[in-house]
């Protein structure tokens, strides 16, 4: 979907914010791209490696936490190192980390795109189900990879997953968020929005987190991508946390009618209250998502096959064919779309195919002279089909044309009965067209 991959507008400064630095460490700072709970994200440039980077800063420590500063600094760099070890196509790479004037900063791969937030918006356009499955599948692969290296994310949420312009998801802020921002829970209490919406039951109870906790949060993101809502909201943090711990998952299928049942079952498992009832690894989740993705694609193909068959069924040429025979012909030919003005066959070319127009109109031209117009149900190219001679005229789509292209070699693949029927109708059509041409010629001679 286009909307979700458009880059966001550069973030604007308000007057009480510090001016944008020209440099942070060795990195040139070009623009502000985002604001997080504990600092700013800039688009920057590494003048040595000569590549764009994202530089994420975090505020200095408050007085309250000054005594913790050393241990927090140590933890920040320990975690940054852990995140820096991760190299995966669906994880934003961490290049560098540093500290300048009491401010910590991380240097990351710059992602030209947007976060998942716009695709989660309540009243925004919803992504198709298969696209959501694809995104969550790739995030599950990323989490499986990081978990296998002992790194938990702890803060999976839409703003921590970027979508490139091509629609490829990349998970970011691995493990750093929690250590980076010791005031996160306090802040959250004040705002009652943000990360708490994505927390697992064990996380809201401040219990030990596991890979399944990250997968729970990913489940909330999936729920929101599909419905525009998180499963739980609350007037305040207390109510929200109580709902996360005790309330059953509001049925996702009630909010998204085109959802296959197996997908709502999968979401319920992702959001189970008990850790042991959930997916235990990204791999396990990925396998199920892949299976569902393939089934959705198959259903899509079946649908387009049925649509193709229906478009041929309405043509006189196929009156005496059964549905199965039409499907056979379709399997051994190509149903092609032509834009207005596009050439279907070109004068002088050798092309052994026969065409049948299923939709739209086409013009037959010899040089610049229009010699015929063709419409739905008309055929052309019979002689080329029989003898592979040069085309004697050009056929161009006059508007949007859908045409069936049949070549004799491919037709050999269909059953003998079907071939016989095809050639019978084909011959009748050819004879009818030749007699029409004859009539035109004698009329021309007579006149
Ligand atoms: N690597 C990156 N490439 C491009 N843009 C980025 C990158 N990282 C962050 N951003 C932009 O900066 C914004 C803020 O990111 P940041 O991680 O600071 O905020 P957050 O996830 O909302 O909060 P938190 O502080 O909890 O992580 C993102 O929403 C995104 O638009
Ligand atoms: Mg973030």
C-alpha cells in the first residue's frame, strides 16, 4: 500500500526544543526525522564511510537518576553492543554508539520510509490481509534471529518497526529502549499511551520477559494492523493493565470480516495470557504464518483463474466448451492485458499465435491505413497460428484490451478431446472470416 510507505514529513521543532546540531560526533546532521520518548532522531551522514545514517539521541539523565548514571551508562553501552551484533535483513543495523556532552547517541542504518504507525491508524486505510501476514512473518524471522542470539527486544510497537518504500519491514531499537530510558514506566503512567498498549501480561507485572513476550507485543501490532485498534485500551494505566492481564481478547474477526479463521486462531494464540499457551519462538510463528500466506496466495490465484474462465465463458467461441475444457485452454495459453495504443501483433513479424479478444476493442492497420476494427469475441492471427508466416497487418489495442493468446505448441498439451473441439471451432471461425473477406473482395471488384 502506497500510504504506509511514504516517508513522513520532517519533524518540526517547537521553540522550547534545542536547535539542531550541525554535527554529533563525526556525523553531519542534516534534518530532524523524528522525536521519541527520550530524544530526537536525525538524518545524518557519515563523511568517512560516505553513507546516510540515522542518529538517535537520548536526553541527559535527570537529577533523580544522577546516582544511577554510571550503571546506566554501562548498561546503555552493553545493550548497544548486543544490538550491534545483530545483522539481519529485517533488523535496522546499529553502526555505532557514543556519548557527547552528557548525551548518548546511537548511529543506525537510515531507513527511507515510515514506521508502521500510519498503517495502524484507526480510520486510515487497512492493509490487505496477505500484506499484514507478510510483514508479521518478516518481523517474526527478525525476532527469531535476535532471540537465538540472546537479545530480547522488550519494546515491540508500531513506531519501532519501519517499512521501507518497497514495503519491507525492519525492526529497530533492539533492547536499547528499556535501558536507555529508566523513566519509561513513569512517563507511561503520566501519558497512559505508547508502549503499555503493547505490553504482555508478564511485562505489566514486571515479571521476567521471554521471547514469547516479544511475540505477544508483535501480536498486538498485528491486531492493530488488521483492525486499526489495539486489543485493549483503558481510561488509565491501571485499567489497561487489568485488561491485559484478565480480559479475553476481543474477537478480531468481528472487526475484520475478510480474515481467514486460521488467522484469528493464530492471533488468539499470540495473545494468550499464559506464556506457555503462546508461540514459543519466532520460527514456530513464522512457519504458521508462511503456511497461511501460501494458502491466501493460492486462494487469490484460484479467484483470478475463476475470473479468467468467466471472461472466456461469455465468448461465442467457447459456447460448446465445458468449464473444465476452458480451464484446460487457459492453462495452455496466456490471458494478456494491453493498454490503449499498445501493439498486440506487428506487421512483418513472425508470430505463431492466434488471438481472441475477451474484452475491449482493437484496430487493424496496414501501414497507416485502418483496415478493420475488432471487438469482444473477434479473433485474429489464424494464418500465423497455422503456418507461422509474417504478419500482414498490425493490431493495436484501441482501449484496455484483454486478449487470449493461443500458440499451437502450447495447445498440444491439452487433452485430445479439448484439442479437437478447439480446432473444430477454430476452423469454422476461419472459414467464416475467409468467406467475409471474399465477399468484401468481390464487392470491391464489382464496384
Ligand atoms: N533508522 C531510522 N531511519 C529513519 N527514521 C528513523 C529511524 N529511527 C527512527 N526514525 C524515525 O524517528 C522516529 C522516532 O523514533 P524513536 O525510536 O526515537 O521514537 P519512538 O519509537 O516513538 O519512541 P522510543 O523513544 O520509545 O523508541 C520514528 O518514528 C521514525 O519516524
Ligand atoms: Mg523507537
